[in-house]
C-alpha cells in the first residue's frame, strides 16, 4: 500500500517527528523512504554568501537533515535522501506527482514560521495538490 514514501525534511522538530511516522509506515508496508530537503532561493543566496566553497554549502545543507538521516539509518528501513531546489510547496508537489509516490509524510510546521503565517503552510499546499495520501504530523 505505502511502499514508496516521501518524507519532507527540513530539520525542524515537526520534521523529526514526521520521520518517526515515515519509519513506522515503511516498516509496516516494507516500504522505502525518500527524505527530501528543499532549498529555496533565499536560502541558496544566503548559503553562497556565507560559504567559501561548494563543498561547504553541500555540507551545511546535509547538516540540516542529519538528525532525520540518523533516525532513518538507525531504523534499518531502506531510504535515500535528496536535496531539491525551488519553492518548497510546489517543488515537493511536482516531485511527488512526477515520481509516483504512494504517500507523503510532512510536518505541520517547518523552520520558516513567517512564511507559514503569510503564505500558508507548505503542508497545506502539498496536501491540496499531490495525487497520493498525505500524513501531516503535528
């Protein structure tokens, strides 16, 4: 049923809790989890301005989701991680719909509370537009 699971990860507390649910689904349905972290334009600019090399930028981005990756590793479920670029909501929607995921697990809040307040949450955008079930974790 839920064999191909997308986990939206940004390193926030909600993201970490979401990881535990994604792991449970993967264990129950013998599934594969793909954790994605989306780098938006302002984050990309900040990364470039504050880093000396491409390697340092990549390391900083991987560090954002290190806790998520560590949880997945410790669980023993099959997983992979991926860094995407663009506005989080539409980028996740496009990626999910183009890659035939069976389920999306996403936190109800992420790291950017101002954007959530003004533009509506990423989880809400994803839930409305993807072609599969979505588990929103509080």
